[in-house]
C-alpha cells in the first residue's frame, strides 16, 4: 500500500489533529460496592449463588491498512531507530497479548463508565489512576493569549528594558545529593540580571573571553561562561572581560537559538554574605525539581535508563548541576499559591508550573469512587485502599479474571515494502491546552481554558481511522535522532487470538465481547503510528465457547465447551446497564457512546486528510480550538471551516439551537436525565 504525502493547508477557523477525545461521563459507575462483593476465583458461584461463566473467545483481526506492532525500537548500523514487527518464541509474527489487553480494557472502561482515576491517597495521590496526574510547565513570552498574559504578569516583564523584574537570580549548587539555591548580589535595584545585545556585546570585549558563543555563529549552542564586567549608573553593561579583569565577577549565558534572537544575559556574583535563611534548600526545592525533571522527560530533553534520570548530550545546558557544581539560575516564588512553589530555570524566560494538575480537571462525581468499576472487577487491580469501620484503611488487590494470548499471523504476513517509511513517534502533548482541555467552540485566544481555575480535561484520546497511509514530510538532515523507520506488515494480514475468561457473570461477559467487537460497522486500531493511518483492524469470526460444568465434572469427556451466542450476552449487558444506571435510557443513546462509536466507524478518505493530520509548527501559534467529536458527528457533510447552507436555518428557534451548539458543547441530556432518575429511584428505595 503506497503512502501519500499530505500537503498541509492552514485551517482558518479550528485546529486539526489525527485524534479526538471521547468525553468522560459526568459520574462513574460502580459494579461492586465493596471488595467483599467481588466474585471468588475458586468457586463457580458468585456471592449471590448464581452460576458464573468460564470459557474462551476466539477471534480474528484483519488488517485493513498496513500494521506495525513492535517490541521496542532497535538501532541498526545507521544508528537510526528501527521498528520491526514483534515475533513470538516460534518466530511467527504476532500482536502481543498486552497490546490486545490494553485495547480491550480501554474500550471496556468507556463502555461501562468505569472510573479510571481511582480514590485519592492523601500521601501518595492518585496512585491507581490511568491518567498521569501531571502538573505541567509552560512558557508564553510573546503570545497574545490568556496564558501569555498570566506569564508576563508572573514574571513582571518590563517591555522597555526587556527584563523580567520579578525574577530572582542566584546559583544552584549540588552538595552531596542535595540541591540549594544561593542568591546573587543585587547590583542594581529592579534589575536582577543584565541584558546585552549581541552587537554591543562584541564591542565591549566579548570577543576576548574564552567560552563565549555568538548567536550569528552557524555552530552556535547554548552556553554559560565565567566573566568579569563593569556597569554604568543605569545598569548598562559597559565592559566584558576575563575573570578578575573588571569590577564584578559573574557569568554570561544564552539559551537555545531562536530566529531573531539577539541577547545574552549577565548574572551578578553570588552573595556570600547572606546567611542560610535567605537561601533555598532541598526541602524548598523538592517539588520544583520533580516537576522540572518531569518536564525534561515530556519535552524529550531527558530519558530514564535503568531507573536513572539522564539528560541528552545536546541539552546538557539545561541539566541540573552535578555534584559540587554550581550553575547560574533564575527563579521566582509563586505567591499566589498556598503551597508555595519555586519556579526555576537556567534562562530568564523560564518555564512556570501551572497552579493545578491534570486530575483537577476531572469532576469529583467521576473520580474518588469508593466502589469497584466493571473494568477493575474484570481486569483486576492492585492496592485499592478501603476504610474499615473503626480501623485504619487496608489495601486490597484482586486478580484478573481474564487471560489474553498473543494474536498470531494466520494469513499473509509479508512486510509492506511500499510503506517502509520514517516517522517521528510523537508522545502525547497535553500541554497543548487548546486541544486537550474542553473549550468553548468559538473561544478566542484570551478566553481559552488553561490548567488553572475551572477547567475540564477532554477524556479518552482516540485516533481517527484512515483508508490511507499519511507519509509525514520530514526535512532531510533534521531531527534525525527522533526518526524511526517502520517495517509494517501488509494490508489484509490476519491474526488469530484467544481471550480466556473465568467466573464472569452474564453482564461482564457481554461487556467483554462488546469491548472486543464494538458495533458491526466499527474498527479497532492497534500498534504504532496510528496517527498516520497504520493499524486499522476489523475484528471478525468471533467464537464464544463456554464451559458446560455438568459435562466437565460429571463425564469423562474433554470436549466440555458449548457454543455461546455473542449477541445474547452483549444485549444482556446493554439492557441491564441501561436499567440499573440509566433509568431505562438505552446506553447507545448516550452522547459519549455515540461519539465513541462514531470515531470507531468513520473512515477518513485522503481528500479530507487536511482536517485529520498533525499541525505544522507555525499553526500551533494560532491556539485554535479542536472541535469535539460531536461537531463532526452532527455536521458530516460540512468540513471544519464551512457553514451549513442558509436554507437549513429556517427559524429563530433553529438558529438559537445552532448557536448554542456552536458556542458550547453538546449537553449529554440523555445521560444527565438518566442519572437524575436513577438518583431519585435510589432515594425512594432507601425510604
């Protein structure tokens, strides 16, 4: 299958992406109230004495596009990462059991309104959450956005002198295993550091000092160098020289190259006369250092090797000091927070941390669930905390009642030579708040929600399905260390796998099958490079085999499986779930389920590819909103930036309805009403 190059055409109104999000429900559903209600593993009857079901599901996955499921990426002779298809111990191509399990579990979580956050531990936070509770760092110096305004106010940027007046400057020192920051001297009030334009820098002695790099050098890299310098009355640097040859000793530095950048920064000497009460020690910096390392990993400046945090060589400028090393550092104490955080960085325009973390964007009715969800009950869990009356809480673990086999190739299995391409296997970028947080559909830059105040995360990330392979445009010679060469198997390759289940009730079996099969017109996607169209698969030929316990234990036959009706169990789950938790409203009528089935069934053609691609770097500056799946689902004939014909807008009532949908998000009326009705019924039953 030949890959195609998508020529980006800048969207006028909205952001575009190869993914979208299925909303979290407004509250999660508990299948089991306590761990004591969970079915036993060693008894074929449940706590209610009803017979449980055991057996297996056999299925086939047919690749509708080239597919690549790799076990890691290995460097070849060219030092470029290579992703080749996983092979099992019999040297056959296979999709790992863990990949199948992850796909089915995510689907089951969505289809059962399962809590993927879990209850908060006061000491350790949300340790069982499937969403990492990150607190991101940001920098927005010139952006005319809500975040840009916040950034400039936090740093106190003086647009005339072009310095951040609220910053403090000092030296980060590592003594033993602990860090501390010792402030620098304040040589000029209101000027914690000094800015030097490169043209002037060369005139006042910059050429004569070892270690200095100039921005107009084609081999420029971020640097810091020890110097001495003189100051005029107004704070202008008038001389740069080697250490000891001018009035003040200090450092000069500059960070990464940016087109149009012209400045270097001079840092005053350390103030040795200040006592320890004026410095910041390890206890002050613990959280800040954790966030800094997390951000270095997220921005791919660092990596973890054998459990050790390491910085890539090209980003050593931004590394924390080594033992007995000191580095000039810029920092600010966030006075707007109760739990004060020290923001720090090694350039003046440092990255600040948001006030809130990701899980602050999940409503309390959904997270902090006391009971056990459908997904956790089926797939198992570890270290759930339970409060026992008049006793300390205890941790409970529960073994999965499922076992997944690798899905092994049964048809085809040749490498698709036309689709051996280089890609950048990008990690999620939840720092793109205009994409990852819920926004009003027509919100401008100043109205965008960020990870502060009242915000909501978008939910489960899902990739659009494509009938083509989108070959990314990668400039030769650039980002070579980030490229991976893919060696996918051809379209129409088929894999066969099994899922064994033990002691499920009829509802749980129905959910498991539905999570694997979805609706008849749906596809799954699996493996690497899903954003580019790889890995769209069709689940077919599902066979359900259930143990006949009477035959198993009362005869000598080893053929004790009987055929099961997959639709029967799916319908049992749908009906019971609707009656128990949605007051009879069919689960298929709930907005998030409609969205999920839509993104799992809508196959994008190449002519529409511009709306389902990664944006170019220049497009991110627009901070446009990403429409929700709902808006695609309701405007199938009308691409992102096109309006419906006026003939469709016949009444004031319809105009108001359309404006409401355009400016906001779909109110999931069916779910809201169903939950309210369920609450009323629950209260009445208690009475």
